[in-house]
C-alpha cells in the first residue's frame, strides 16, 4: 500500500512539474515574440507543443459539435489533416515528412485524388519556402489556432487524418512513441512505401519553375560547371555521435576536382579551416544560404556527400546520388541512390554487431545508450580511404540506371543480420563491408 502511495505522489509531482515547465515556456515565448522581430518571423503567436495536445485532449470535448461539422465537411471533400508533424523547424523533418505524405497520397488508394492540409505554427523553413511544396492537392496552413483546432478534429475523427510523422510524436495516443516504434516500426513502414515506386520525386518537377532563380544563384556563387555538395556536422547531434575530422574528406574532394567538378560546402555548419585555399565554395556561411536556395542548389547538383543529418533528406527527395558518412543509425536511411558509411559502436562488456547496435537504438534512443553506459565506445569511424572508395562507388549512380547490389551487399541484405537493412533500396558501401564484414555477418 505504501509503495503504491509513493508512486502516486511521485507521479503527481512529475505532472505538476511538467505543467510548470509548460507555463514557463509559454511566458518566455510571449516575451520573445513581442520583443524580437526575427522571432516573430519564425513563429506564430500561438505555437503549441506536442505536450499541449497530450495534456489537453479533453478540451476537444467542449467543441465537439463544431469539430463534428468540420470533420464531415472535410470527409465529403476528401481532405485529410496531417498529424504528428511536430518538428517543422527541422529541414530533415520537413523534407522527410512532406515527401512521405505525398508518397502516401500517390501510392495508397485511400488517399488518391485527395487534398492534404499540413498545419504548422513554425516558419523557420516553410515561411519563405512553402511554395516549393504546395500544389493543388497539398496545402500548408500557418497559424497556431488553425493547428490546434484542426489537430483536435483529426484526433477526434481519425478517418480524416493522415500520419506522415517520422518522430516520436503521437497525438492520437496522447504520448510519445517508444524508441522501437520510432526507429524500427515507422522506419520499416516508410522504407517499404519508398520501395514501391522509385520514380516518384515531386521536387524534380518543381525545379522547372525556378529557372531564373537558379541562374541567379549560380551566378552569385560563381558556379560555372557541374558541382557536388558536401555537408559535415561539426557537433554531436542527429545521427552524428562524434563529428568527423574534415581532413578525411580532402582526398575525395581532390578526386572530384580532378574530374572537373566544383565543390560547394552546404548546410549551416562552420566552414572547416582545412577547406580554405582548396577552391571550395562556402555557401553554408554566405548571405545566399536560405531554404529556397538549398532546394535549388541540391536540385541541380551532381551528387551529395552528407553527415548523419536531416540535410541529407533534401537530396533523397530529388533522387540524387547520396553518400551518408559517420551516421550511427545504421538502417535509418533509404533511397535507391544512397550509400551509407556507418559509425560502428560497442561496449567493453559486450561485443557488438549491426543487429545489437540497432537494438540499442530501439531501446535507448538517439545516442544508442552512449551516454547511459560508462563502457560504451566508438569501435570505428569511416577513414579517408573508406570515404574515397564509397565516393567512387557513388559515381556509378550518376547514370539513369542504378547499379545492382554487389554480391557482398546482397549477401548482407539476405542474411538479415539487422532486419531494416533488408528493406528499402539503400546500401552500405561495398568496400566498407569488405573491411568490416564481421560486424554485419554475426
């Protein structure tokens, strides 16, 4: 009895602490909104968090009649409300989730000939770039009140909702998804859908409408021939557990320069010192860096080399040849022209393989338990030679026909050592597998 009473008290204390945090964040938000013009440009006055919907689901009961009326109208017009898209300040989420929604609309019979309303109260990316994603069947609606009301409509009437979320957020359940659902179940569902149609890339069609903007950008950046894009994370975040030393890319950069490519440094990270005097265009830190120009720059490049970052999702949505290096989420990337060079992890008390590394991701979350266990360490990070060989393999994807899997790549996929490696069309570099086959065969 005493045990249950203690747990009840602890639960109530945590709930009150959460409420206090929400109030505090709301007050800070209002102060910043009215005092900062830049802040107002990026956020709506009312900017509800996922916790707001989790903690206030019962509010919808007070508006049950108008919610019912709106739901019936939307169902009649075959309009679906997108839910669980809570990270609209992140370029990775914007591209991954909107592309996922459009694929559902294109490939799933339930959503064919429908209209999707994508609600948001964040404008860091979509504020200036919404027109890149909109068409007659996909509309982006800005506004906190719109988002709150329409999300409640979708929660109360799931038949007119469409879920394109790739994060932990789950408004319908009223709580976050587990790590396993996020990094395994949702990933598997998304990769299966992407594998259904390898020719559905809406962003390609949009490029035609921005020819003048593209020409001006090329002139401003002094891009006069074919070019490749490089992005490197300079801190531990997203899929990057430890930043890669930029020196490791120099051999690969020289190779492409010898092949008469210009090199463009993109993303928003600081330009590495080692890149100075290497004839590399520093777009990332230039006045031209913007969401629209990211779209144009990647849309017209030859290939992309990226770190474990949401930035690589832009390239994926264009079907660009893409090399993702130093990502410790081994099987979270898909796409027929994508090669992955993962970071391999282990513990002193437990020998790891790809299956165990994925299991730790599904158990402990984004850092794979790296900050949970004292004996956790990085077993291997990609080397200069491995990056160079993977980049050369990526060159084979510049043609219209994607090269088939090598015998080793097929062997690893078929063995199913890590279940998600068998889904989707991406691959781990053949040279990398040859050097670390032991990690993927157990």
